[in-house]
C-alpha cells in the first residue's frame, strides 16, 4: 500500500507514500511518469508481477515467458498476462493494494471507462447543459 498512482495533467505519476513530502514544495518526488500504463500479472492468481511503462512491461513479460518455457514451465509462462491502457487510477491502485484484484480487473476490462476522462458534475444545469442520462438537451427557460 506504499505505492500509489495519481493522474495529473493527463499523465500517470507513481509515488512512494513512505517518503515524506518536500519541505519546500510540499510535493513528493515521483518514481515514474507515463502517459499509458501496463500491468503484468498472473491470470490464475491475479498477483501483480510488474507495472509501469508499456514498453518495459512488455519486454519483461516476453523475457520472463521465454525463460519459463526454456525451463519447461509452460503453464506458468502462459499465465502471465499484460494489459495496457489508460485505466482509472482507482483500479490501478486496487491492483497494487489488493492481492488478486487484477484477476477481477481482467474480467471487467471491456466495461471499464477510459482512465483519463474525468466525470462531469451532475448538478450543473443551464442552457445546453449535459444531462448524463439523456445526453445533450436544451433546457427550458
């Protein structure tokens, strides 16, 4: 629960929450900044193996699968799954904090919203306001 992703200015920032914020800026130093995120995990157990930039995670998965197959561990190699995309920050952090959560994430992957889209406030009213249930409508004066 020490690692946490945050979405700032359209990029994912990884922070180690054990580090104290800077006395000057009040901000923690980030460990990683990326526009897209990849998570490698075991499909059967849901255990996270690696997370970070897609190119690094894909490379790690290819090398790990190759080594496992060379050692005769075909099933373990096939159980490594890599998902890449703009995921909601809450889902990413749950994968890091809750053991086995990635397995549930994989099952719901097609239903997850785009991770970088911010929800619009539902209370906004007025001419041409967005109503989440009916879409764009003109409001009566």
